[in-house]
């Protein structure tokens, strides 16, 4: 019985010794990281979906508004893909995946020096029915959900990088 708690204690101390930090811990939400994020200019992203991603990034990174003097510049490029999932015997699709892929680069304020670059993606599914309006509405909702999740993933990756 004494053996299990001893193993747990050894495991936890070995994690602390290797420098393990939780991804969603306080390390990426400290004041220094927040100041760096707030000093980031987020370049406009083309298209309506790009506008949604940029607006969410503005809310997450610069909640007090666009910085007067930016230290960083964030550039994001979006690609959208749609894939049919469930195909009926009469060759009609009744479910789709909408995937947003974003490649982004955190640049120095001069806009030329790449500090960090990566990519993120988000996939949302939606059903297709006989009503065209319902299909358009479901696709729009899936696009909005993917845009918000993609912005959160980009924000998280940049926060983790800036916390180093």
C-alpha cells in the first residue's frame, strides 16, 4: 500500500525536475506575455473568414485596442477546405467537414524579420439536409466555429513562444 504513493511522488518530482510546464498554465498568461501580446499589430486577413479570425485575435491579444507602438506584427494566411463525409447510396452527401488551415508568422515591427512561424488548423462538421437555407446556415456556423477555434490555437502557440 505504501508503494503506490511513493511511485506517484517519484513521478511528480521527476516531472518537475525535467522542466515540465502545463500548456494551459499560468506561465502563458503572465503579465510579461500579456504585454508582449498587447504590443502586437495583427495585419488584416483577406475574406470574411479572415475578418472573423482577426477580430478574435484582436480580442484575445490586444483587448485594449490596437497598440500605438507595436513590437511585433502578426501575419496570417488562411486556406479553407470542404470534404464530404457521409455519402448516401444515391451519391448525395449528407455530412461535410469544413477545415480552416492558417499559416502565420510573428514578425519584428519592421515586418521583415521572422521571429516565429507555425501553422494551425480547425475542423468543424455539419449536416446537409434538403433545405438550401439550412445548409447555408449550417456551413456558416461551421465556418464561424472553425475561425474562433483557429484564432485560439494561434493565440496559444504565440503565447507559449513568448513565454520562453
